[in-house]
């Protein structure tokens, strides 16, 4: 049986025209997209634009909610009470679902952003909040997140589909978590290292952690970040590697 992998990217996060065009171009490469829905970035205009172009490219569409913290781009854990967080997440996901319906499209999964993504991996209560919001908003939605996490466990408890995700350009720690961006080397910029990690993740081979040890990460989807000037070139590079190795890109 031939190998296949889903490629996803976080889109609709930057308001300038160049970034918007880069996101549109990336939609010709990926098979899934996670669209910012107002928590850390994005507005109704950007959501609609990304949905329209995702549909044109037959790309699976996901919601990308965050802590309500645009000031820090959702990349810092914040103190927030459960009710306020639930209300914000419900509003973010509901908004993009409504816009998708207006364009005769459908949101099929939710991938939390930034600090919320990382916190849900090990915080049982937070994972339960997110899963319950998703289930109450649309019980047909799946969840994308780190494998072997509290979020995956909560999804299983509530009979919600789970998409195990790994990162092409992020360094992992020995406990299979993403190394903090505050640490040097947390983002992998070397092309050869990206190539090796991409193929290892797809084939189920071990990858090298920040500590120099070997671990295995279960991955059904690989994320390619879009928030850098060279993001499009990186996406094209990764796609070429995957195709050269006779691996199918498909959601």
C-alpha cells in the first residue's frame, strides 16, 4: 500500500496583502487549512477569503481558534475563567461555521492555535473545555492536535474524531512535546533537517529531539507554517520532497 499524508497550514493570520496572497498560493499545495477565526488573528473578511480559495483548491477546511489574545498572537498562556474561554471559543468556531455555510462550504475540524494548542496537550480540564465547546457547537467536527495528549484522550471519551498532527519545522522534546519558541533551535530552518524530519514523520521513523535523543511521533497530518516571508518557498520544497518519494498528499 502506498504512503499518504495530509499537509496542513495555518492561514488568514496576517492582514497585509502580501501575506494574504501567500496564503492563497499555499492553498494550491496543502490538503487541509486551519483558518484563524478571530481569537489571535483574522476577521470575517479574511475567513471568507480563505474559505473561498480553499474551496477552489478542494482543500479541507478547519477552524483555528485561540485564547482571545490578539496582543500576544495567542502564543502566551493567559489567566482566563472557564466561562469566558468557553464563550470565546464558541463564538470563534460558530462565526467561521456560519461564513462557510454562506459560501456553501463546511468546516470539518478544529485545530487550536498557539498556547491553547500546547496547554490542551497536558491540561485535562482545558482539553475537556475545548472538546465540550466543539461538541456543543457542531458534533460532526473532528479535532486536530498533538498525539498522545490529553486533548486526544478527551476527544476519544466524547467519541470525536482525532487527527494526530506533527510539525515539519519544529523541534520536539523528549516527552514528545513542542520545544518552546523561546528556546534557541525550536524552529527548524535548515532545509536538510526539514527534509529528514518530514520523511521520518511520514514513514513512522524516529526523529531527533532537542536533547539529541530519538523518539517516534504518530502523524496523520503535517503542519507547514505560513507566517514567514519564505513560507511559500518552504511549502513548495516540502511538497517536492514528498512527491519525489512517491507519497500521496491527501486529507
